[in-house]
């Protein structure tokens, strides 16, 4: 059974930084493509970044250069380091796990390609 628990959200001023964490079930990173999604008010959920255990990393154009996805395999923790935050980054952020194939696919940002989800953590930028 796959479990994902996010933390680290909060309120931050424009230009500030925040790091989100997602603790997963044991050995999850070796089995799944891990990703961060966000969903702003009145918007659809969309992919932010994804990472595979073999080192592949993908970023949405809107966050490339500002956000960094990483994983600590020993502690089953996925991170999203966010810097130069903008008001438009305000959203609920979700951790997700899906087939490793999607970490190498242009379809990586589709919610339907990920099978397991955390409960989300809110990020507010003002």
C-alpha cells in the first residue's frame, strides 16, 4: 500500500523561498516516478516537476530555474525547493507516484498518469 504525506507549506512573501517534503512508503522511489503537482484556486491540477530514481528530472516551464525536485532515497523523502516565489505559485501542492515510464514522457504532467496521491500542503505567496 503506497502512502504519501506532504508537509512544509505555508505563507511567504513574493521572492521568498520554501521547501516542501513528501514522505513515502518504503522503497517507493525505486518503483515509481515521483512528482509534484499544484492546483490553484479555480484551476486544474497540473504538474510542477517529476523525478525518477535513475536521475531523470522534468520541470514545468513556469517553474524551471526556480524550483528544484530532489529525493532522499534513504529516508523515502521527496523534496521540492521553491525560490523566487510569485503570487501565481499560490496553490495546494500534491505529491504523487506513478509509473516510471512517465518520468521520460511528455505526458508526465497529466494527473491521470499518477496512481497515488498525498493529501496536499498549501502554499500562499503574497
